[in-house]
C-alpha cells in the first residue's frame, strides 16, 4: 500500500511480508506509479490499498476510475522494471519462446507472469498470453493487434488445444507448435490469421502459461 500526504508532499510504501522479492519489486514500482502520477488520488481515505487483483489489471482504457488507476500503476511498474527497448535488446531469438520469458524473468528479477505480459507487448511478433489454472482460463493478455480470442475468463480450455492434452511436469515447456486457428480464435478471428501457434509452460499447483503467436494473412 501507499500512505501519503494529501498533497503528495511525502509518502510511504508498505509491502506485505512473506511475498517474494520479485513480487515486492513490482509492488514498489506500482505504488511509486500512484505517487508520481499527478491524477492518482485514492478513491477512499488517504491511502492506496492495492490487492493482488489490482496488481494484475492491465486495461488502461477501463471506464471505472479506480480500476483504470490500478492498470496505469501496473503499466508504470512494468515500464520501469522491464523497459520494452531493453527487452528487445535482450532477445536471443526472433521466434517467440516461453523459455526466453523464463530466462528474461531471471535477468530482470521479476515474476514470470509480469515478464510474460511485458514480453508480449515488447515483441515485434503478434502475441497473446493466457494464464490457466486447473484447466480453466484465469487471465488473458491480448494486445490490440492480436485477433479476438473466442474464450472467456473462467471457461474451460479449448478441447482441441495443445494445452488441454499435455502430459508435462511443472517447469517443462512444449515446442511452439502450429494449431488450428479456430481452436482459440473462432471463425472471424481465424480468417485474419495465416498461422496460429501455441506453446505451453506447465507451472506448480495446476498453473499453466500459454503463449499464442499469430501470423496475420498477408494483405498485399
Ligand atoms: Zn494500486
């Protein structure tokens, strides 16, 4: 949380005990964002009390003022800890790869989930990220250039996806493999895509990270 003077003359950042160093670094960046952005004022009282859910919001065009501020603070923290130029300069491969996200998370000292979102945004290829838990979609990060994903938060993973039928252990990653675009995109989105590829990283406690790579139909 961020405690501060009403005029922002001073402030104190408080981080929860027991959270990992990487999460704390992101939380501190997030609260710094609230403090430094002049329009950010707590909705109630004199403090920003930010939850784990707040720290995942990423739609800065959100109509709700509170959620919009949270998303902006997250963007601030992400750009501070993982500047897109530095991510691009650190890439070893032009091909999108979850193994590279794991490596970069270590290099930048941030969580894999935070790096995955920033990687998707910084990469020159058209990418989206899905976070799943126990076979259901928990979060999706889809930049504007990625076609509409035809599955909602809370839904079961698409049956034909590579993810739905994997037999990997935590820490293991599939190759980036071509899949039927309609598996994820539905017919409208699928028509805009020449090739859709899917890659899966299995994590502990039933969590999984899915990277989708769309190669748009050449319109020339
Ligand atoms: Zn916040």
